[in-house]
């Protein structure tokens, strides 16, 4: 189950503590740890989609039947609290067909988890760095993937009211849905650039 209204408000205030002004209007979809654990069969190895320095990613299924991908950050992850909250706030505010959707997040004790929509075709690097899988991509499909990535970037840089620069765009951060439509993911290092901020880190 999702958290009660009072708990959600309390956790939201705690989660947004220290964030820039203007983030208090974010409607954070918060889940408790027990709910996420059940959804992923207690983060079982059979549900594991991948792992890296940040932690691990597990496939899960919410009580509504929606399939999700849960990114569980390691305590020793290079992605700290600032990067985590940066990603939550940005994805919650950005809506585009070529950006990965955030279903929810978990902030409980030392646990930090991002809950994304599930992408059944994994990431772009899964295809382009494997000869057999790469050869299965017709040129029309490749063109459509590149076009989708370009659309996502145009939205981030120009059409979004936030104007975001991703700063970590690579094949492993391009996820592919059921129809092989690309979705840009991993906004931990992304920055909002407007006016004089364009030359800053």
C-alpha cells in the first residue's frame, strides 16, 4: 500500500528539506519499504534486471498489476541524497513520451529507491553492443530510435519550462518500451539551466 496522507506529507517535507525553493509543490508518489519488497518478491535474484555502482534494479509488480522497475540505491552508491532528490524532482515535473516515467519512490530510513515504469526491451546498449541483437534492428527502427532521442532532448532543452541539460546521456540510459520507443532515463546528474545558469555546473 502507499503511505497514508499524514505520513506522505511528513516524508515529503523531510525529503525536500534543503532542496531549492519552488520544489515544495511536487506531488511525490511515495511507497513504503514493505510495499516495494512485496512487489519485487523481496528483491529476489530472479527479478533482478541489472546492477552497477549505484546499486541494483529489480522488476516488480504493484498491487494494481502495473509492472515496474525498482532502482534500489546502495549505501555506497556514488549517487548520494542530492542526486537522488534531483532525479525525483526533475522526473516528477517532466512529462514526455521519450522520457522515462516515474511511478513512485521510497524514502525510508537509509533506503532510497526510484520506481520507474517497466521497459521490457531493456536499454539501447543491450542491442547496439551485441552483434546478433544489433543486426536485428532494421534501419527504419534505428532511425526511429534516434528521432525519439532527439525529440526527448529537444523537449528538455527547449520545450520544457524547466530547460534541462541531462549531462549523462549514453546508450545504457536510453530505455526501450514494448514498441522499441526510446525513453531517456537517469536524471541524477541533470541540471536546470536558465539565463545566467547556463555556464554553471
